[in-house]
């Protein structure tokens, strides 16, 4: 058993690397310059970075994100999550994430794939699988809550992702084959290590699903005053239960979640639209520019004007 197991492991490792290299070549052709490309395939985006990036902010949507080459660190609330080549992240709700690319160069760029998923897709497939879907068991994701978890791709998942991406080179086949490849990817995620966590959000009356509705509300109305009682009513939960479940999923309280969305949107307004700090603070819901400046400095380490000047210097020639 020992020798046979080792031979099989070596063979699987070679197959994984061979398939990964094939996918790398396809990605290099499809994304010849650094940046993100939204493709013609439903929900599929490709990204490339030719140099390390210190810090970028984004709100992750429900999606699967695959790292094909390079390393990336994600910060979610009080947790730091590393993912490396042939790992992927499943995000079940909208989450404010800080990310940094640690390993990338012109010769060996960072390459990744994002596939947006509709939670209803997950729910429909869970219903179809019925008792065939594995129950929660031996897998635990100690680094993060169930709102975001990371695992390694196996050969079946990698080949399914490769088939989907390669359809960009044969667009005549895409209308028929892309939905099949997309469905296979979702199926393999649900049947794999993190499937049980994904299924929590597909259960209509689960606490995870209720919290996801609150997150949607906060994302759409983060500029408005936060009322925990209104959020709890929306989730049909007690305030204490909502607070506990929300923090378990997002690694932050509702107030911290709202504050992060506000401050990063203000940062974007100053950086991309040239707003002054006071104007940006009012735009995102602050009543006092001085209060905004204090919270901004605590989060980013510099006052608004100094931080934006620093970011503009860093981002010359480097995509967000």
C-alpha cells in the first residue's frame, strides 16, 4: 500500500503541474497585460499582476477565486489568510477584503481566475444532489469563518477550470459547453472539502443565510445610520444572536463592517474622483470631518491627504 500510494501521489502531482502549466499558457495569452479582464463567459474574470502589490481593497462577491500562479494574502477582519498556487477561495457572502500580492514578476506574473456564483445556483444544485452531498465532517477551516474558506484544487477541479477558460479560445463552443463546465466547477466545490460550508448559505432558513441578507442590506445602505434592531428584524434574529453570527461569518461586528465599507469608499472617492477629505466624509455618511479623519488614520495609518498622496505614488504603473 505504501509504495503504491507514493507512486499514485507522484503521478497525481505530475498531472496537476502539467495541467497547471497548460492553464498558465492560456491565461498569458488571454491576459497579455497586467490588470483584470472581464470575459465574454458568464461571471468569468481573469487577472494578472506583474509585480507585488502592497494593499488593495475590494468587496468580494459570492464567488470562487482560483490562484494559478503566485501568492496572495487576504485580510478579513482580524484574520489573515494565505493562498498559493492551486488553492482557491470560496466566498459565500459580500465581504470587505484587503489583499496583497506577494510574489509576482514580469517573467512569472501572478495569475488568477474569478468565477462569480449566484447563491440560487448553489441552492438548486444542493437540492438536486440531495443526500449525495457529503455532510460536514473531517474538514475544518481554522483560519477563517464560514463566510470565506480556502482549500486546494484537486485534478478534477483544475481540469474543469481549464476547460472553462480554454473556451475563450473557441467561442463557437462556449454557448453549449460553458454552462456545463461552470456547473461541474460548482459541483466539485460542493462535493469537496468546503462544500458543507457553502451549503450553509443555500439553506433558506439557516443563520448563515439570514446573516447574508443583513450583509446585503449593509452593503447597499452603508452610508445610512446603523440600527442593530432594524438589522435583527431583517434577519428574524435577536440582536445578540445576530451580533454573534455576524462576527463569526465576517470576522467583524456590524459596526466595524459598515465603518470599513465607508472608509474604503471615501478612500476611493479621494483617489479616483479627486474629492477633498471633508467632501468624501459627507458622501459616505460621516457628519464630522474630524471624526472621519481620526477613524481614517486609525484604519490606514495616515491622515486622508497623506494616505492618498502615498497611494498615488505607489499605484503609478501598478494595477489595483
